[in-house]
C-alpha cells in the first residue's frame, strides 16, 4: 500500500460527546489521501464503539489500549505507528475545517525547511463560535514567544514524521506536553504558523486544561524558566516572578519591574545574539504593550510608564485598542501601589 502524505493522529479518552463530529470533520476533508489513526486510550464510555462505527472507511486505523496510558504515551504510540510523511494532530473534541489538511500539506511541501507548523483557530464555547486566535508566523518570532508561552495551538499542528519519530514527546512535566515539546524541538528545526483559521477548538469543563489548570501553570513555569536560561542564564527568583507574571498576562504587575526586566532581556540578547536583534526588540515591545494594557488599574501612571520605555515606539498597537487603553488609564486618577 503506498505511503499516504499525512497521518492524522487523534487520541481519545472518554470523548463520546464530541467524537462523532471530530471524526466526520476529518473524513470530510478536501484532501482525501490520508491515514486516520484513532487511538482509544482505555475509554470507559462509548468512544470505542463510536470510532468502530466508521470502520468501513479504509483510511481509519483504530487502536484500542486496554488501559488508560495518558496523552504523551498515546501520542508517541501514534508517532511510532504513523505511515504518513507528515503527522497532523487532532483532538477528539475539535473540528477541522474542510481545507485544513490540503492547506497544511501544501505548505509543508512548499517549505521543506519547516519541521513543525500550525494554524489559527476559532473557539467554540457553549456550542457557539467565539473569538479567533492566531499566533505570530515566522520562525524567529515563534522561538522568542517560547520564552513566555507555547508558540502553537497544539491541535492545529502538523509535523514531519521523520522529525517526530527521531524526537518523540518528552514524558516529563505532564499536562504541558506541547510546550515541553516545542522547547525541545526549537534548536532542531524551523517553525511556522499559517494565519488562516483551519480548526475550531472546543472549550469545555471536561478537558484537561480545565481540570488540571494548577498543575499546568506549575509545569509551564518550570519549562519557561528552563528555556529562559538559554538567554538569561540562571535568573533570580525576583526576575522569574516578574517574568511569569508577564507571561501569564496578570493584572497585578509592578510596571517598573516589568519595564526593567523586558529592557534587560533586550540587553541580554544584544550581547548573546541568540535571536535577531530587531525582531527581539519588537517582540519585547509587544509584550510591554500587553503588560500595560492589562494593568490600566494603575491609571495615568500606567500610561506614563508605558511611554517612558524605549520599547514603546517599537510596536504600534491597533488604534482602537490603544484608544481604549488611553481612556481606561485616564478614567483612574491614582497609581495603585
């Protein structure tokens, strides 16, 4: 049997509620030449039976684990089994739009230097479509973003099978396996993102990111601190605290400390030359804007502090968003200590 261009890898654990819709979104793809690897990870609901009901489609390969082994185990199990040139991730509660595989396979074919790429997505909450989310697009921007957060939406990712088989998912720091994976792959290959929305991502109470939020935050902080060492060495506890606050987009940040830290990172990169200097400065300027926009509770002080940094002119926010920021700052007259 000829090698399919792409294997769609979908782990399932007690996903009966949305599984049918997820499977059918893959079977309805405009790009039809794929292997669809569905791995049921010891489900105790009707997930396996639902998947088996599609057994008449020869593209579907159903694997049933006798017991629940966890997401990382299943992902690596699927990577080892995949026969496609590429492996496209899919979750059992999401919806891939009809042109997803066509667009992603074409992009990877046209960009042989890129090992991993993702797309934009739109949220589904309470069965209604909500806001759209996109990431930055270029390799340098994405690897800079890893200093703060994951640079891909995991369910949108496509990866070269050769790369994934040589470098499977790390099995430490559970519930942050995607962030962990991208930091490990960053030195090994180029990254990219398509700005197009090619997946609808469902938010609901049953998903791991909701049930294990506290552990996710703890593990993300550990990963962030480790990746930061590439640029800043062993940061102090105070520096890590402000870095995590910036990354988590908190609204209780000490603006002077945040400004000093982001400006210090620019100086560190100017010395280390780890990232392109111009792109890095622009990304730190964007972070500075996000910090100040989130902390308008400081009133006019937030506006003054925002303008006082050399980073401020390096990133131009959307005019409407800046106007709202300006008005919120003026609406509060005193600095909140």
